C-alpha cells in the first residue's frame, strides 16, 4: 500500500474503516519487517510445544498422522513406505519442496547478482560456512561414533535463515547492514551444504528409472529456458513432474525444489536502460499488454518468483512445518533421557560450540591469509557474534532429523537438543553483538557500504521502521 492509496482511500487498506486502521495496516507493516518471519516461527513452535504437552496432546499426534489420499487412478499415487502420506509427511515432502525452491532461487540470485558473485566478498561467508558445517559434524560424531544416533551428524550443520535473520533484525542498527548480508550469504552456503548432504547421504533405495525421468525433465527445463520459452504453466507442469519423479526415485523431493530454483533465469529478458519509453496517453488494450510484458520482462523470472513465494514460505509453510515437527512431549523422563543422550549432547555442543568455533575460526583464518575481506563497518567481534547466531539450526535441523534418525525416542532427544541449542545460540549471539562497537568507515572494500547504509532501499526502510 502506498501513501497515495492511504490518502485517497482507493483500496480497502487505504480506507478509514475501523478494521483497516486497527488490523489491516498494522498487519501489513508487521509483515514488512524482516523479523516477522522469525516471530511467526517462534509462535508456531510454542503452540506446537504447548499443544503436545497439553491434556489434548493426543489430538496433536492424531491430527498430523491423518492420512492424505492423493492419486490419479492407478498410475499416480502419493505413498510413503507402502501407505498414503499423512499430514506431517505431506508438509515435509510437498510443502517443504516449495520452501527449498525459494532457497534455490535465493542461491541463484546471490551467485548471479548478489554477494556470492564477487570472489573476495563471497570468500568469507563461503569459508565460514564450510567451517560451520565441518566442525559441528565432527563434534557430533565425537559423541556418537557408533550406534543408531551416528547417522545424525548432518543435524547440527544447518543454519535457520528465518530465525537467524529475525533475531539479528531485532537488534536494529546495532548490526550493520553488511553483517546481515554476510549472515544471509553464510546461511545460503549452509543451505547448499545441507542440500548436498541430503542428496548424497540421506537418500536410499534409488529407482534409476524414475531418476532418469527426473534428469530428462531437468534437461527439458534447460532447453526451454535457453529457447526463451517463458510460458509459466509449462514450467509449473515440469516442476510437478520433476517433484513426482524425485518422490518415486528415492531422492528427497526437496532436491527437485532446489533444482527448479537454480534453473530459473536470474537475468531479465529485457534491459530497462535501453527500453523505449512507455506512452500512457491514448493507450489501448494492445498497448497495455505490450507495456505489461516489457515491464514484467525487465525483472528476472527468479526475482519475480522469489518476490511472489517468499511471503508464502516465510509466513505459511515454515510456521506450519514448525507446528508439525516441533511438538515434543517434554516430560521428566524425556528431559532425563535428553540430559544423558549422546544425540542431544552432540547436537547442543555441535550447534552452540561447533558453529562459534567453526565459522569464526575459518573466517578469521581467511582474513589473516588475505583470502577475504571483512564486511564494511564490522569488527572481528561481529564475526564471532554472527558465528553464534549461525547456531540457530531450527528448521533445517528438524528437517534433517526426520531423515537421519528413526522415529520415537531418538527423534525426541534430537528435537530437545535443537530447541535448547537454538535458544542458547541466539542468547550468546545477541550478547556478543550488543557489546560490539560499529567502527566508522566510508565506502568499504570491494564496494562495501558505510554503517547503517544499504544499497537496498527495502533494507533501509526496515531499519528505519525498527529504529522508531
């Protein structure tokens, strides 16, 4: 909603109606703040925990185990291990594929037009993320060398983008914009690592026939994009076909989402700088259609899809995922088992200690060797603080838990570890970042921004909103 709409009342949100003033506009402002996705995720987590530990806990488990029967005759059916998907599996296998599609779009954008396209700037989050994956995994394996829990080493490798960005955004101007960009790039590289781990280590019982169908589908997508076929319904059909092929092949369906995201064109078809001006006078229906096409294609497909789907994943899919997966019955027995569980201890020490040591140590070594540059307006203490924040592994850690560990006690112990580690990591990170001073610099190296300034007007607007 623009200020002009608010003045003229052309829309319901811009009107002076009581519901629009008291609910509609405040809700729009809330959804425009970076921290809002993390806040909704926290709320969903609390609701899941309260529900799972209430007198109505049975309804929580019954609800998420409700079967979802989706089939087309005898040809296409959605079944897992010989039975129809339940609601929890539908969230994890279907909805989370959309989330990872957006992750793929973010990765593509960062590699083509973002921070990951410049080697010296990208080197710091890449090296830091590598340390933030290797060290936590080794710490986890130190606690779980063998046994049923040894397969969970991928759990503490993850960083939750929504939670991490939400916590950092709550600190407002205490955190330079360049540091937020570093955290986002770090989390994206972390996601790449998590995707590779899921594809290579948490995939079993491969069906080569369906895998070849998936590969053929991806080839078709590449051919269409190279031929500049932009008709969206074609890609939707191919995306669904790729998802189903991955589902039947044994490769986790999130790989289909990431693959489609990475194949989306990240450069616009038309260059706005050389586009002829759009004449608004005497515009007829054909002129309007042409103008709409030119404006649309001056923005890349990846950017348009990310803008469209990011609110859906951040405000709907991820909270629903937390609601379906964070419900752990916290009884005296559960806590007692967790306190002595190697799985829980491996996750807590991996996410809290492993992330701080791994991200900060690898990053500082890269800086000392001259392989990377420090983000503009930051200090080494900021890097340590962000390393702690990276220990918030919540969403992806819960996701990997479902793939790596058998259901029941082990998963409950892992979920307790993830919850505790995420809270502790957030607290440590906030304390370090609050104590860090922001040095004044002009334009940073490699085109960095001065503290508090961003090349992104949306980020600046968010900061101004939070500083009020």
